[in-house]
């Protein structure tokens, strides 16, 4: 991963923190899957994620 070319998604709630970093050289489909994984790690329900991000 290029240290200067990546996405970093971060969620903080009290003592809970979820961080996901990945190379920014991704397709829109790959980006959707990464976002889905991030939201799931932040305790979003699968039903809500599927409603927001179609096809993942």
C-alpha cells in the first residue's frame, strides 16, 4: 500500500474505535465492499447497509 495514497475510515464512540485503511487504487465496486465492511464493524445492521449500498 502506498503510504500517501489510501483511504482511512475511522469510527470513534467512547472507548470503541474502528479503523480501516486500504489502498485508494480501487474500483467503485471494491470501494462499496470496503465501506460495507467498515459499517458492519461499526455495528450497522446488514439490512440497513444493503438498503444504503445496493448490490453488496
